[in-house]
C-alpha cells in the first residue's frame, strides 16, 4: 500500500517535464523568429514594396544627372535675353528642350538651361528678382529658393524623363517633386536663402519659357559672393 502511495506523484512529475520541454521549444521558436525578423522603419527605403516607385530613390539617383545636363547646356542669360527679345519662338527652338523630346518647343513653353551672375533684390515668398547686367530692363529674372520649389522644370529640362517611364501620372508628378527636393537638399540648404538681398549671386538653373519677359529660375547651382 505504501509503495502505491509513493508511485502516485510520478504522473505529475512527467507532466511537469513535458511542460518544461514544450515551453523551452516555444521559447526557442520565438528566439529564432526574432533573429529572422527585419525591423523596417515606416517611410524608409526598405518600406517600399518591390517594383513600387520610390520618389526619394529616383531623386537621389537622377538629380546629379539632371544637374550635370543643365550645367553643360546652360546659355548665358545676356545672350538668351537678346535672342528671346528678338524672336521668342526661334530662341526656344535654339536653346530649349521640350519635355521628353529634345530641341522642339511646344505651346506650353520650352524648358531652357541658363546661367547668370547678378545682384539679388528683395525676397518675396522665397523668390528673388536678380538684376543681371546686360539683360534688357524689360526682362525680369527671378529665382526661387524655397521653402517650396514649384514646377517640373528639373524633370523636363533634359527631355529624357518621359511619362512612359512611369506607371501613372501620380508617379510622373512625384518624380518632378523629388528632383525639386534634391535641389533644396543638395544646393539651397548650403546657402542662407533668407539673406540674399543685395548680394551678388552666380546661378545655373532651368526655367520654362512661358513669357519672354518673365523668367522663374529653379537653381541647381547657387554661389554667393
């Protein structure tokens, strides 16, 4: 009788061992899952599904190419102004680029690469008039410095970034915004754009020739003397 009583706890002991084994296996599985899990920050480059357009990645990759193309093609503002005053359409064909095509102006305005040195006037909502010696008084040159950079001039200026490269209009528009953000980050962030008034600036940039007497430049290079 006493031996039977001594044997009674054995099932409980086996249950405890089984529970310990199961718990250990579960813990090992959780550890393995944690080691195999990659933490992804929302909004980061890793938080992009495969084949999904990333404006940030596009901007970083394409901005250096766009900047180099503008610098290589840029025409002096004095030369350009004389040509525009004489014949806007001819100047557009000679110096401008049609979005996604080269060398052909459209009714919406050719995009032109330009360079100049002048004195910045008073700032107005992030835009400065720049007085450039030799440019006719009837031609106003303005430069946008942010905080918001508008337009798709940087996207369209090379004639090589086409709508057909993108899935939809939203991605195409975001491509232009991404390039604007890159010029803010890589060019304008290096300058105190709030205090350019009265200073001599050397600028390389692009603008759409909508009006022959009013140019709004998006800079890809800005040096302050």
